[in-house]
């Protein structure tokens, strides 16, 4: 059978790479779009067997080229997203204008399905540009194309993320860890493999819900997540609630860096819980399970941040005693 062609924007990211592996192993042909083939080609081309992956360079949103790519695909998946603005990368053009364009073109081309990644918990974040632009983007997608499916994940984690890995680096280096909003913000972390499986099931046509909130099996507060990360890297740190004004001043300083650890916009976003809203069905409601447990999964890669590295693992030590 000729493999179906799936066009993926933002394919080189955490979710994209996992999804390419899942799709191509299951006989789909993926066309992965990246802004810079020289920077991202090496990481993309190792995700699939020869013949199953084509890498296309698209440095900017060129309508004619996007149209040509859509002509060749049955399903399009948009994974493009940013956590902070820099140079010409503004939240509005990435999170609202591009999904608007892509969904209009997808409707014109009458493609089988458009899967768009938005975010959970953005409805109430009225002072976060990330949240506002993401919400506008998902609304545009739904209005423009009735066969679009919007996925709203909570925090997605894995060894490839920039969440648990960054925090483990910070916890390793800093003697104290600031807690924003006393660490009370709640999340429903979902492992990237579980999310990739959900997207795969949608590609396969197992569900047809227009908006799905994608969550893992547990609700954890920010403080609980930090405590779990500390436990897995065998470290003890002082956790200090940071007054909001001070948190915003430090974030302003971080914003000068090319890849800021935290921004004022992210602090505003953290004010709201990142858990199911009750407005839409979750993956569990639709029978799409995501059962990977946070503790168990981070334990599989946290040895990189432990003193002694991989061979500090308890299992290894027991075996060799
Ligand atoms: N990870 C999470 O915890 C999480 C949670 C909720 C929602 N989401 C959403 O899920 C989607 C995928 O997340 P992810 O974690 O896989 O993201 P990621 O690792 O940051 O990757 C996003 C991709 O977007 C592309 N990109 C970034 N800026 C771009 C620009 N200006 N123009 C074109 N492409 C650009 C990059 O591809 P190239 O550099 O190859 O062009 C990058 O590989 C995003 O929409 C994100 O907002 C993620």
C-alpha cells in the first residue's frame, strides 16, 4: 500500500521528533518542514528509515510553497510554537497568523485533516501574550476549517524537553530554587510518547473530536514537580516562594539572554492552573490513554543530572556490589 503523506510543520521539536518516529514506523511518509535544514537536518534525518522522511526547508511562511506542500499531503500537522519572542519571531505571527493561514489553505485544498497544537489552560490567562495568541490561533483554525482538530496539551515532558531537563540543570547548580505563586500552580504533565500516540490515533481516525485537552494521569503542583525532580537527582535544595514583583524583576533580567529561562509573560501564564477546563473532552474521556507516570519516566533519564552520572544508578550499584 502506498504510504499516506503527512506534512509536519515544527517537526524538529520535542513532539515532532517523537511523532515522526511513531508515524514512519507505522508506514506513513512524513514531510518535515524546518526553517534551517543545515541546523535541523541532522536531528530530523535520524528519526526515520530511508524513504519514509523528506525534509523541506522553509525559512519563512511562503504561501506558494505551502500550497505546493499541501497539494502532496493528505494530513497536515502544525507543531510550530515559541515560548518567548525574539527578533522577528512574535507570538502573534507564530501562534495566530500562521495557523490562520495554514487552516485557510488546508480548507481550500480540502485536505483530509489538519491537526493543530494549541495549549491547555490559556483561556483565563488574559495578561499573557503567549496565551492570548495561542487562543486566537486555535479559534481561527476552528473557524476556517471544520475538519481541523485542536489539541491542547498540558506540559509535555521527556528527555528531549526544555522543562524537566532545564529545571534539573538549575536544581543541580543553584543552592536555592524560587517558587512562583508559592509553587501552587497545577499541571497535568503528559509524556511525549503518550501525546505522540494520541496524535497517531487521530491520524488513524480513531477519534473525531474537534478540540481535545491532552493530559497525563496525575495532577501535580509546580512545587510537587520540583520536589520530584530533586528526589530523582538525589539533591536537597531550599525552595523559597518569590514575591511576584521580585519574580518579574528577575524575569526582566533573564529576558536579556538569547534563551531566557523565564520571562514576565511566562510568570503571568503560571498564574493559572494548567489542568482540564471542563469545557472540552480530555484524551481519557475519548479512550485515548496516557498512563506514563511522571516519577517513573523522569527516573529513566535523570541520571544525567546526578553526581556520578549514569553509573550512580541504584540498580547498577546493587548489581555490582
Ligand atoms: N512542549 C510542551 O510542553 C507544550 C505544551 C503545550 C503546547 N505545546 C505546543 O505544541 C507544539 C509543539 O511543541 P514542542 O514542545 O515540540 O515545541 P518545540 O520543541 O519548541 O519545537 C517547535 C518547533 O517550531 C519551529 N519554530 C519555532 N519558531 C519558528 C518560527 N518562527 N517559524 C517557523 N517555525 C518555527 C521549530 O522548528 P525549526 O527550527 O525546525 O524550524 C521547532 O522545532 C507547539 O505549538 C507548542 O506551543 C507544547
